[in-house]
């Protein structure tokens, strides 16, 4: 099945025109009297700074994620605490909910820890699906 190519918007047309204009310029015009070696060094320095900044952002995001995971209560101490039977009842209801896809499992044969872990995962999914203003 062929899908039509998206129509270019005004920004795409402007960018294409700009690139074509740069291609048609001579090197002297494009550099506007600047030294090519200096421009190359400045470009490499700018690229290196960008890489370092991106690395710092990734590191900060990873640290924040780790802090959130470490601050999250464990399954046993989670509030409100539920029993393994309550978790199994919830999982049985969720297995018939169209929002979830669960692998076929025999809930009565599942260990208490596994039932509580799966319950906590599903509750976390529910929290993530709520819009920010509804999150309580």
C-alpha cells in the first residue's frame, strides 16, 4: 500500500531554498572572509560542547530515574497494603479488562510475591495513564 508523501510546509520550503542557495555559493562567499581552519576548529568545539551537554542531561535523567526508583516503596510496604488474595482478585478482574493484555496464568498457582508484584505493576500502569490533573 502506497501512502502519499506529506506535503512540505512553509518551513520545509524555506529550508530547501536556503540549502540550494548555500550550494550555489562559492566557498569565499559562504565563509564571508573567515579562515576555513578556524571555522573548522570552532565547529568541532561547538560539537564537542553539545555532546558533553547531552551527556550531562542523560546522566541527570538517569540519576533522577534512579532516585525515583529508590524512593518508591517496595511491594510489601506499598500503601495501601493489599493482601495476596486481594491482589489475585484484582488481577482476575483485570484479565477481563480490555485495557490490559495478560499472559494466560493460573492465579491460584501464582506465588504471593508474584501476585503482589504483578498487582503493583498494573497499579503503576494505571497511575501512568492518568492525566496529570487527575493523579491523586
